[in-house]
C-alpha cells in the first residue's frame, strides 16, 4: 500500500492557503493510506527565528492540524526534531546531491535574495526535505504547487542513492507530488500566492467578523464597476476560487450565473461565500479552542507521534547504514538503545 508523507513549517496558525492546498487533502488521505504528517521545525530554522516563538508556533501548528481533522488514531502527527534520524539521513543525502541541483531551486533563489547572509542550511533545505520523505519510504507527497520542484529533487536523491548503494533492487521509492484542485490559493491582494511572509492571508482560526472585514474590500473582476455590469468569474481572482473551495456545487453554479448575468452584486456574492466559510471553519475553531486549553494533551499526542515515527525511521536508517558500511559499533557495544 502506498505510504504518504507530508510536512509543514511551524508558522503558527494555518492560513486557508495551507489548509486548502495541503491539509484538507491530508485529512481525506489519512483514511486511505498509512500517513505521516510532520511539523518541520528543522526547516524553519534556516531563516531568522526566535526560539520562544518557534516553540509556540510549533504547538500552535499542531493545534491547527489536529483541529482541522488529522486524527492520531489514523495517522502519525509529529515534530521533526523529535526524530533525529531526519538530520542523520539529510547528512548522508548531502554527500550524493550535486550542488548544481540545489543552486537552481527557485525557492532557494527567492529566499536567498531576501537574506542578508545566506547560510548553508538554506541551500540544503531540500535535501532535508528528501530525507523527511524517504525516511518513511513514502511514495506519495500531498503538497501545494510550490513544492513540485522540491519533489523532483527528492526523486534525484532517491535515484542517486539507489544507483550507488542499492543498484539491483531500488531501496528508496521515487516519491510523487499529489496536488489538489486548490493547489494555489491567491492571497487577498489577488496576485501573489497566499503566504504568511507576504501578509495577504486569511487565518484558519480568525473569527468570522475578522474574515468578513478581509473579504469585503477584496478585488473582483475589474470590469465590474457597478452591480449592473456583467462579470466574468474566471477574472475574479480570490472570491470565485474560494467559492469553489468552500461552497457546494449548486452554489458555485449560482455564482457563475449571477456574476455573468449581473444578478448578484459582488458584496452579495461575498456574503454567500462568507456564510459557507463560516460553516466549515467554526467547528475547526471550536476544536482548536479546546486543544488550546489542554496543552499537555497536545504535547502527549505529539510525543506519541514522535515515538511511532521514530520506530519506522530507525529501521530505514539501520538499513541505510548497513548498505553504506556505517555500522553503529560504539552505540551497540555500549548497549545503548538508540
Ligand atoms: P508552508 O506553510 O510553506 O510550509 O506550506 C505548507 C503546505 O501548504 C505546502 O504543501 C504548500 O504547498 C501549501 N501551501 C502554502 N501556501 C499555499 C497557497 N497559497 N495555496 C495552496 N497551497 C499552499
Ligand atoms: N518545504 C515544505 C514547505 O515549505 C515543507 C516540507 C518539509 C515538506 N519537508 C517536507 C513537505 C516533506 C512535504 C514533504 O511547504
């Protein structure tokens, strides 16, 4: 059975871009596949961060994921730094990854351009991502569109390692990205992708009144100056895609008809969207508030996830070390269980 792995940075609360582009899909997939979902705090430290804030954001991300419907009885939810095998395998993979493959990563070039000084960890970020995935021998990686290039690199890494250390039967699978129809949600500006670093987000846990204040001024089809002007939903960069994500199919059809026929004004259309968003988000927000009031429970769930992930990770690392001639003599001789 194909195995699923995906990761998300501990950016605090989810925004609806992460939720629609990735997490909602994870919630569905956990019922069909053996799944691992990881809060990647070692990735987060490749750019400027504050330790206390990282700690808080890691827990807040866990709360958002659990509240969105990841169920520890059906999948493994854990924090990357609880499983040291991730960094161990990343080091090994660094030794078989051509520098040129890393230098041409679009996300590296973007992020590097915004840093005063570029650290080696930022360049090696996708190697750690390959390690995350391959440690669990995962075949399928549900992510948003921005991760496709990183996934290509993970396949190069798997291929290179297999060619060198497991040429007869490939040890690592070549993981594939699994995209959703909502693979790229635009931000409130209607141009850039929704992203915390740009500040154009709707937070998953923002109160409905705040969400309404954000939706009301959002640009729609620029040709629609007045309510009586006909519009084109395909030219409405934010509201129409969000209807497709949050509203039932009949409503989406109504939106199309009423936009083209100038039946609804944009504000009416936004009100319908807002009601449907509220219906989906409020139950998530209620669960998140409960989890916020029981931090020890959240920590226990994550610790348990870490233990379950580590058991799988150990098996992979033992096989990798064995095939590479890296036997763990001192640890075993001292009787220390890893
Ligand atoms: P990040 O917050 O960058 O760790 O992203 C977590 C997941 O959300 C990844 O699978 C991304 O591809 C996805 N994602 C982030 N922003 C968006 C967006 N605006 N639209 C769709 N998916 C997104
Ligand atoms: N780079 C991913 C992002 O920014 C996060 C990530 C890290 C990831 N490791 C992963 C995603 C492994 C999928 C699989 O969204």
